[in-house]
C-alpha cells in the first residue's frame, strides 16, 4: 500500500520510516514523500496512493477531498491533533477514513510554552546577543520572578494539564477555564469563568482547539479584560488570536508581552526557509517590530519523543484502515 506524505520534511521521513520498520513489519506500507503542501494544485501527486498523510497546514477542503477520492485515495492520516483544516462533512460523504493523533507527548508543548515564557520574561534571547557582542550591561533585561504569579490556562486537556503542572511546580497560582473541564485539574488549580481568568492572570496560556466557538477567542474585548501588562502565550492554534487586535493591545501598552508558536496566517510562512525572501504579511512583520514579542515557527511539538509517538500512532491508524478495523482515533463529522 502506497501512502503520499505531504509537507514532508527530513524529520518526517526519518521518524515515519523508523516507525514503519518497528510497527509496520509485514504490512508493506510504502511512503512517498512530497515537500509540497497538499492543496487543489498538488492533489494529483497522490495518484496511485491509497492514503495521504498530512500536517497542520495542508488543505483538505471539499475540492481537494473530491480530487483525492477521484484518484482512488480512501484514507486521510493526520499526523497532528487538530483537524480544523479538514472538511469532515465532505470526507464522510465520500466515505473517506480520517484519523488523527489526538495526543502526543503533551509535555513537549507544555515545556515549549514554559521556554517562551522564561525567554521573554528574563530577556535571555536579547542577553545572548548582547554578550556575543561584548555588551554585559543589564539595562533593558529586567524580568519578574514567576514564583507567586497567577497563570491562567485556557483549555485543560492533556497539554493544558501538563502546562498547569509545570507552573504549579514553580510556585504559581494556577487558574483554569474549559467548557469541558478535566477532573484532574482540581488537584492543580482552580477552575474559573473566562472573565475572571483574564482579569486575574499575569500570564494567559492557550491550550484549546480551534473551532467556530474559539475562533478569535482572544480579540479586542478579551484583551481589554486582561490584567494590564499581562503576558499572552499561544502554543495551540493561530486562529485563537486576532492578530490585529493583539497589535492594537501591544501598541496601547495594555498587553505587556506576547509569545506565540502559532500564527493564524502561518501556512504561508512556517516550515519553510524564507530568509532570502520578502515577507509581505504586514501583520506578521508588524509583530516582529515589538521588543516584547517572541515568535517561534510552530516547534512546540518538535522533540524526539513527540515525533516518535506521532509516527507510531499514525502507523497504528494506518494499520486499522488497512485491516478494516475500528479506529479509536477516527474523526467523524458532527
């Protein structure tokens, strides 16, 4: 069975092949790798493949799914947790098998959220550059002690819980908000309404899925309810944050710091080298001018352990499809 892997990077090839040797012995899965992202123009690359394996910025709307189905593709394997880029109604109507990786090394993303907070708070990225230039002055590098601060976790799933545990261990007061709260959170912090979390938190960290209800969860109104000078951290989905609203809050000094590993228009930027190109995304370029903003290119998941787990679960989903078994990670519309 051939599987077309889109948005494939060298690390995807490495870990999928390792998983195939380890998990797929005798299943005869053959991966065909494409650097290109999947969209209506590249769908034809899946000719002769029974399945496609895709990532967060691949496009699987109705025209793409219909094109894939016409080519004989019968399965979509997401090597990520989010599935907001898939038209599930169309996939179901076409009889396509769609499965995701619902959870993988939540500590990887949680630790990256901490890294962003610590870097931005203590200005270690700026200090690194100064010292390399022989500048050992401390002016402009003043941070705050995190111990005793209040951290708000929006979304108390596995990643939110892992993040909450880290900040609790650092001596922070942890607040949580989730329409479907995890019972385990009660041992770590206190569940509150969103308005209370925003008004009390020194740091607000986003760990929820992107849905019609959470699109631009952080907008002008929610930013106005945040504690003045607070830090906003997003390692979840870019669409949770209204970028233009955040820029306004930064300009007015209402928002003290912003740390993001995701961006709502990231599909045109992330996972590629644009160092020799002109980036014409004015909102992104404006963000990069603020000294109190830190951006990483969707690398929260990027650890050896997480990639091993993603590949192993993807192979398991593929094996379920090939054998015609029920798959616990299958995603259905509604």
